[in-house]
């Protein structure tokens, strides 16, 4: 059974770095960008879930994108950021090595994703953006998580409250 994956659309993308690669996420899914701060670990969560953070009285799950994408974990630096995105379970924070810039990609600058092994596992890659001599991997972060994984993250944060949230 072949599934149709949507291709990245022209528009603005927030670019960020993981290891040596640059990724882009559609700007309309980005709520805000925060410096790396206090994250509270939650027991029995998947390895890629770093924990939860208090975002102005609201508890949101925080995911280490390096681990989620199968990369080696890295110590945080002053450039490490948390990109907060909107999802169907609410807001989710994503730890990235650094945030680069917002780029405006036209149709001619976007190529479809090449076939690289397991298409199902790579379904969150929506295309390749060409910015000068750089390739930006365009991703739909929400689709990198299965419905079960999103449900698990929602479940782990729903019972947690903070004094500001009470």
C-alpha cells in the first residue's frame, strides 16, 4: 500500500541546526523560540522525551530532536534552543542545537524528498530546500511522531501542574 506524502509548500521556514545539518520547519507551526532552560525529567517516558517545562504556567513536553531523529545526544551549549510548536495535543518544545534564520522559499527552491530507505520512517521529511549553496531538510515535526507517541506525551503532561497553573 503506497501512501502519499505531502510535499513542502513555498513559504517561510524557520531553519535550525542538528549536528552539521540544517532543517526547516514551516513558520506557521512555530509558536516561539526559547533559550534552553529548566526541564523536569518525567519517569517512564520515551528516551527522546527530555521532560517537561513550565511555559508561563503551562506544562509542555520537551523532545530532544537529536535523539528522536536517531542522532547522538549532545551537551547543551549557549546556542541550544527550544522551539515551541503547536500540535493537536497542544504545544511541544523541541531541543535543537541552534536556530539559524527564517528563509522564504519559492516553488523553484523546493525539491521533493529523495528516496532514502524506509519511506514510512522518513515520512516527516517534506522536501529539500535550496538556499544559495546550502540544502535545508524541510520537515513536518508533528508527523515525525506517531499518534501513539503524541498521546503518550499528552498523557505524561496532563497530570502535572505548577503553582502558576493552579
